[in-house]
């Protein structure tokens, strides 16, 4: 169905909003540089107000960059209006046409392209099948559930065979179960059509489970670009580490980096630690932290402990157990896999925490 | 967007356009000049050949010429000036003064030479006397043998027409260049040229038909004989009669506003806050005066209380009762305008959070105490705002005082009399501008004070269950009051209908159908042209107001605030002022429209645009912008989005704007009374003429017809809007 997949590239894109009255400036996006490969699904992930929507809207043509260039395929589209770009957007609020039924909503883009009646019918029916809405073709959008509306919006964008699909928190209005289903569905459709897609979300699980690569943003600036695995295991900053997953930070001093260029020698609480990896921008002698994900933490004897504290909660999850420990460095979550048969501490008990050195990472302290 | 290539292309194309335009402009000017020189030369030949044979008679010749050609000036010289024996004979010596100026010595020499060769000489530069430009010609009067000049005639020919033509062509060329470069600029640089053009067109419309006429009106009051002067204003402000009219308007406004606010509040309270029955009927009846045509209520007041009124003469037998004047005016204006106060107050009373009142009642306060200490203070800003609204309306009212003021003076009628009766356009303009003063003051008070002081507690949704604040006794009194006023309204309309079928009201009450035939025969042309022009104005105003609303809500551009204010201006200014401004601006080129149907259509559109725009803006604000963005994303350009998305979604606003325009155009008076012509007459003016000539039967028939048309249009609108109500719901719940 889709035409040849195309790449998207942003170079030094900046967007500054200026309040016409107070003249106050909001730097919504600053010097965004990234590219999306053909057929790739990339998520923009970040907390509220970090500029994700603005970035997406510039790619869609709804907002003009203050500076910078946007390329789709080989062509510079920076100043093109949305109606001549080969992008299709699924809006957070869907933006369905309330005076048209589902069929006409989906057919709208095809009618604009002046296709024949027959072709419109065929293509609309095909895409409604794809999203599983054939039954509801003649309903008014006002009488659809949130998930159905969302699928109409998706179908309406897909039917025009865009080169780039832009999705702005499309699942935020849905309940958890539906969200999961739709996530799988969107990924399946995007992959099968080979459309380049950019997906905005502030939900890290959504970002991790959906995308080829993730772009983490904060205050208008891109923090890190990488695969979900990279971002999770090798974050470049405490912010990224904390934003994409549960993590414990231990204040540390970086003593040096070993010859392999990866292993970092640190002191954590007077104890020498060889952290499995180190953020690139960290030099010897720097104030640092050692980050550990719950699965690299474990309960140890007093002599091997990095931290100690009291268990505040124990959550049984079947294949693992989460133990929440209140320590001097804040609350730390320790994940214990294959709990069956192990002796687990109970609430109120004092425990000692250690970590698997190979799995922890040294990061610059904020 | 601005790239070097585009900028260069833009500059080149504009330059080519400018050059082409200059070429056309100068060709036109040259041709015109050549023709006018030809004309002048033959005119002068005719003059010189009429010269008296006797040299003695030459003394009177210039006077004779001045008598025949009053616009021109003459000076006669015997012989050829500068040569021997020449002698100034007489005429306008100012001409010779120019000849004698040392700076003009060479020109004068050339002129004398031409004359001695018996050729007409044209002075190269225009000369001006008392601010009027002239072409100066020097012509020989040949002797009998046609061999030499026995006299020389200096002629100054009025060139103001010629100069005006030049200026007109020049300004047209400038306007054409501006429009072209703006339009081409938008096409080259804009991402959204269609909206750009729409903005350009709207701006052109409001500049030409709002700003320009108003500026002309103000200008006229500030010039005297081509010079800046405050004379007009001095006259106006020192003349007793005019000041009386100003005071009269204000007095009437105060009385009407006070009465209307009182009645309106009673109505609103009865409808919003008591369990009175028949609320819908009462509301429906109260809206009748707002939509009914002008003169109809006045007419019925005259039929009831006039010299031959059925109540005053037949029932009470009063001989010298005089309804004309402040009393009658206040009565008819109150009936016509209290609904404004009613509707405003109803909104306010419904928006008051009744939990406040309930709390007061719970604290064992009496109903009266609650009303006086909770409800009334909360409603106070609303009361003031109603009062100001009615006050403004009363001042702008023209139709009622026109028929009913008698010897009482009000500004709107006074300015009409100045213009049409006395032909003093400048005084008329000044008087109608004066009318703006109290109106603007009221508007500012409203803006600055009322909106700030407003402490109506609006809870978002109107409180569903409002407590009945009236005790049974109070409710009965209130119901009685409302019933009496409503009964009076019914009686007024019944009187008009009755008037249709009576032979000669006040004298001979025999039943007759003759009025209908005669009124139709004599009013047919007016009715047809009124319907035609209103019909033309309706879709134009409808589309234009929706486009304007769309642009004002959704687009960002330079000068948006100014455009918005200009669009909204006609709403705030009295019709009289707009009408006078229109005749001032459009009885001359470049927009010579007086006497055409177009000027009426334009007037309708301009006057009704603000209301339509306001409705459109309110409707658009309800629509999630992402709906339009989605359409644009799917490939629709702005025009397509407007047609396929916006218009269907704001259909209710569109329809009501159109029906409103139609009805208001059918019932217009104050502005169009200045603009109608024999060909394009208006039905309301016809009603006025019938009433003035005491043909009340005919006036009643036309009024009744208009009322029926108005009701039918509103009924149709209701029907159409209701059909699309489901739309509004889905839009807002999205
Ligand atoms: N039209 C606008 N005018 C002024 N400021 C704006 C405008 N649109 C966005 N902003 C500001 O730009 C910043 C980035 O906004 P944006 O909508 O891109 O955030 P976001 O990452 O999408 O947030 P969320 O997750 O809450 O949707 C915010 O501070 C916001 O207030
Ligand atoms: Mg957002």
C-alpha cells in the first residue's frame, strides 16, 4: 500500500514562541538534530511541556521553525504548508470531522485527491478492514468509543498513503488494556506498510515497547537518541536514566577508566567499584553517580553492601518480587527474580543492598 | 517564505507592472490633455470671433464674456502687449499681473510673439486664483484683413475638472499598483495565499466602505472653502436648536433606558426566577418588537393615541391630546427596546449561582431580604449594562422620532433634516457625529466599568434548578404586570392589522379591502426592489461574515486588530451617520455609487457584518482547531477547508447571520433613507410616506406584510437551524 519509504531529517531546528503582548519568549524546541531512517518508527519521549508536540507539528507543517531545516526524502519542506506535504498526522484529540460519518471521514483525503468513486470505495473499505471498523462505516464519530475514534483517525491518515506518519500521543485517551492492543496494532500496521513514523508520547513503556529508536527530550533539548535497549542500559544522564525506568543512584567519585574504555573505577561510599560502563562525557576525578537498575541490585550480606535500609514494601509479581527499601539515598527498588524457594525479607526488616558491578554504569552527577 | 530568488522575481515583476502602468497613465493623461486643448482652442476661436468691431466697445467685451462664461476669467489688451500702442483695456487684472511677473518675462515674450503671428498661445504652467486651477490662454483678436492682431485676449479657463481627472487617474494608478503588489506579494511569499487574498479583500472592503466614508464625514466637518477650520463645529455647538436636539436625545435616552430596564428586569425576574406560567408565550411576545419593522409600533401608537386615535378621540373624547413629543417617543421606544433589557437580564439572572440565594434562604433570611441583599447586588452590573445598551439604542433610533417627535428635537432626525431638508451636508455630518459621543461614552463605561465590576457567579452550566424567589403575592403582582405589558403589545399589533381594513381611521371605520389593493399597487415596486436588494445582500453578508470570522479566529497576521475594529465599527455607529457618510463618499468618483442599487446592498452588508462575524466567531471558538488541521493535513487547501469543514460546522451561525441580514435589510431605515433613489426605493420609506400623508390604512397594510415576511424568515431559520442542532452537540462534546 505505501509508496517507497523515505527518511526524515531535522537539522538545527529551533522553535521560539513569542507572546505578542508580554514579549516573553518560550524556547519550545532548541537545536533539534536527528534523522529517522526509511520505514523506521521513532518515538519522541519526554515529560510534559518538553517540546514533543511542537517538534511533531513542525514536521507536519502546522508550525514554522524559527530556525533550521526539515527534510522529508530529499526535499526541504521547512516552509511548505501541511496540505502539500506527504505527511499524515494522528492528532491527540483525533480531529475527526463531526459532520461526516466514519466512511466519509476516511474518504476525505481521497476525495481531495479527486480519485474515482470506485477507487475511493475500495481503498476506504480496505483500510477500514485493516483497523477493524468495517461494521461502523456509517456511524457518526460522536457515537464511537474512544478506541474506535482513534482507529478512525489512524485509518484516515493511512488511507492517503503518506510517506511519513506522525502520531501525537494517540493512545493517551484510552484505558490501559485498549492502549496495549492499539500499540501492537499500530506497530503491526506501520511495519507491514513500511511507513516512516514519528510517535510522540510521555509514556516510557509505550516508547520502549513500540519503537526502533527513542529520542528523549527535556526542556526543548534532545537528551539522547538510541534504541530502547541503549537508552535503558546506557543512558547519558541521570535524567534519561530516571525517565526511562526505575533506577537507583549512588553518589560516587570516578577514579579512572580502564584500558577497555568501558569499565570505570569508582569509589562508592568508600568502597572500590568497577562499573560495567561509563557515560562518555565523564572524566577521571569527576563527581559521579553509579546507576543501578532494579534487576542488577540484590540483597547481600553487610560486608558487601553499598547501601542499607529498611524494607517498606514487598510486591509479589509472580516471576519476580519487588522489594522497596528506604535508604539514605532514597527509596531503592530491588528486583528478585525466580523468587520461589528463596528467603525473602519482610516489611520492617533491615537489609543490605549490593549490585552486580558488570551491570551498573557511571554517570555524571547532576 | 523569503528567499533571494523570490525577492528578486517579486521586485522585477512589480517594476514591470509599475512601468506598464505609468505608460498607460501618461498616455491617458496626454490624450485627455490634447483633446482638452483642442476644445479650448476652438472655444477661444469662437470667443475672439465674437469680439466687437469697434475698438471702443472692447471695454465692455470682457464683461460680456464673463457673463457668458462665468467659470472663466478674462482680460483684454488693445494691440499686442509689449508692442507700441498697446493699452490695457480691462477685465480681471489678476491675469495681467501674472503676465507682468518678472519671472514670467520670457514666457510673456513668446506669448506676444505668437499673438503677433495670430496664433493662440497656451501658458505652459497652470495658474491658480483663490485656490482654483486655471489654464491661461493668450489669444489674438485678428483685424478685418486677418493680417495682424488688433487686440489680445487673456483667458483663464477653469481647469479644476481637468486637474481632478488627473488626480483621479493618478490615485487609481497608485491603488492599482498597491493592490497588485500586495496580491502578488501574497502569491509569492505566503504559505497560505488563499487566506492572504481573503484578508486583502476584507481589508479593501472595510477600508473602502467603512473607513473611507467615515473619514470623509469627519473631514467635511473640518473644512470650509477648501481650508481646515472649526467653523462647522463652532456653528453646531453655539446653535440653540442643535444643542436642544442633543439634549433632547439624551433626555429621551435616559427616560427610555430607565423605563426599559425596569420593565425588562420585571420580565426577566418573572421568567427566570418564578414559577409563572406561560413563560414561552411571554418571551415570544417580548421578542416581537425587536424584530418588527420600523414605524409599525409608532403607527399603531398614532392609531391609538393620535389626534384621531381610537382611544384618545373615540374612547376618551380628548380633543387636543398630543402624542407627538417626548411622552409618545418614550412610550414607543420603551415598548420596542425593553426586550433588549429583558434578554440581557434574563441571561444574568440565570447565570447567578442560586446556591448563594439558597444559602441566604437557609439562613432564614426572608425572600425579600434575599432578593434585596443577594440577588439585586449580583444583578447590578447586568442592570447597568442593560441600561447602557438601551440608552445607546434609543439615541441611535431614527424611525420612531421621525414619525413621532413632532416639535421635540432629537439629533438623529435633526441631522436628517439638515441633509435632506436644508442641503447642509456638513452640519448633518457634524450632528450625526455628535450622536457618537454619548454612544461611545456608554460603550466605554460598559467596557471599563461594568465588565470589571461584574461579579455574577457563573458556574459554567446554568444552575438547573433555580429557587422560586417570589412569594405567592409578589408572584401574582409580577404576573399581573407582565400580563398587562404583554397585553399592550398584543393590542399594538392588533391595531396595525385592524388598520389594514378600515376606510379612514379616526373618521370612518367602515370595513374595506381597498387598502390592500392600493397599497400593493403603489408599494409593489418598492417592495420588489427591497426584496431584491435584501436578497442580494443576504448571501454576500453571510459568506463574508463567516470568512471574516474564520480569519479573525484562526489566522495570525499584521493589522488583525485594526481589521477587526473596522469590521465591528458599523455596529457601534448610528445608522444616520453611516448613511450620511455614504452619500458624502460615494457621490463622486472614484466610487460614484449614489443612485445605484449597489450602494444599498453595500450598506446592508457593511451594517450587518458585525453581528454575523460575532456569531461566526462564537461558533468557531467551539470547534477544535485540530479538525481543520486534520483536513489541511489530508491535502485540503484553505478554501476547501472553509467549504467542506468550516461552513458545515458553523451552519447555524451562517444561517442565522443570513436571516438576520435579510430581515434587517428589509426593515432598514436610518442609513438607507439617505441612499434610496426613485429606481431603488425601500418599503419602509414607503410606509413612512404613507404615514406622513395620513394614509394609515396603506401604511398598515405594508407594515403587516413586512411583519409577516420577517416572521416567516425567522420561522424558516428556526427550522433550518434545528435540523443541524445535533451537529453543535457533536462539535462541543468532541
Ligand atoms: N502556540 C504556542 N504559543 C506559546 N507557547 C507554546 C505554544 N505551543 C506550545 N508552547 C509552549 O512550548 C512548550 C512545548 O510545548 P509542547 O506542546 O511541544 O510540549 P509537549 O512536549 O507536547 O507537552 P505535552 O506532553 O504536555 O503535550 C511548552 O512550554 C508550551 O507552553
Ligand atoms: Mg503534546
